[in-house]
C-alpha cells in the first residue's frame, strides 16, 4: 500500500500601511505558521518590512507598528525569496484571502525581475468563505469565530501578523474538525428570540401585525461579506461589527 502523502498548509496574515493597493499601500509585516497533516509543526515565517513609505495614522493605531520601528528593516525585495520558499507548494489558509493575496501580488509586481504570483505557487483556502458557508447570516470575522469556537484570543490587544496567523490556525482546525462549544452570547440570542416571540403573541388582536420582509440567505451572505471586507481592510475598525458586539 502506497504511503499517504503529507499535506502541507501555511496559515498566513499580513499587516499593511493602509487600506488599498490602489493608493500604493504596502506590506509591513508577514506572519505564517506551518501545518502538516493538520498539526502545527512549530515552523514559522515572520518578517517586518520597510515599506518605503509612511504608514497611515489609522493603520498605526490598529497594529501599533511605527515608521521608526521599520526604518532599519529589509525591503520586500530583500526577503521575497525566503518568503516564497516558505510558502512554495503549500495550501495557504487566509481569512479574507483577496485582501492579503492582493497586497502580496502588488509587492511582487513592484519587483521588475519577479514573474511569480501567489496563485502560481500555492493553492488558497479562504476561511472567511468557509465560515460564511458554515454559518450563513452570522458574524464571521476572526474575533467572532474565536468566540464561536472557544479559541483564546485574549492576547490580541493589537493586530499582529504572526499572532493573528496562530489564532487563525486554531480557528481553522476547530472549524474543520472540532466541536463548537455553546457560548453565553449564543444563549442570550436564543433567549432574546424566545422573548421576542412571546411579545409578538401578546399583542392586542385588534392591532394588525406588521408585514416583516426578511432578508434572503444570499442577501445576508452578501452583507456579511461586505462587512468582513471593511473589517479586514480597516484592520478591525469596522464600526458596524464593533457595534454588534
């Protein structure tokens, strides 16, 4: 019987100078952790990068990385070979992959001798899409998934690429193979729904019920995807997600 081939996965996260590559924002930190056959190996790739431009004040408030701290760090072109070697042939696991892959490809395009793209050397699994498929109509940002799958993110006061990739690895493993623990928040939502139902049935019969049009599952998924994109691109500063707990 042939020996089963090992599956190598790399959980990846980045931090950036701002929100959009259209404004030539750049990557300032890359964090990766390695999984082989769904087990953390302890192998990591972590690099701070000199972006050759100023960091937006709003982004700095989120990740806490300053221009001064990056002044003596290598440029992306100086670490690209080590980074691409680490991810080569792996399945990348990324939360809201379009954001990180877009920034990585933007960096690769700025190197005149570079012809590679991320999709050319890796397959990609987007845990945001996976979460939306498993939990349609629910919040699926990383903090919400940590609560849902009982993953400890208490050290996550500021965003950091390596820390977030470690947390995402735990979330991914729980989401694809672990059991979900019921949370107090979920119980509260159920209780609230029950209370709302009782209140609805206790209305005076002479009052005509309101015609409530519920959003479709596709509309809820589209809304959730838009909020997740805002949350990722603003480094966790999406006010709608914050206001919803």
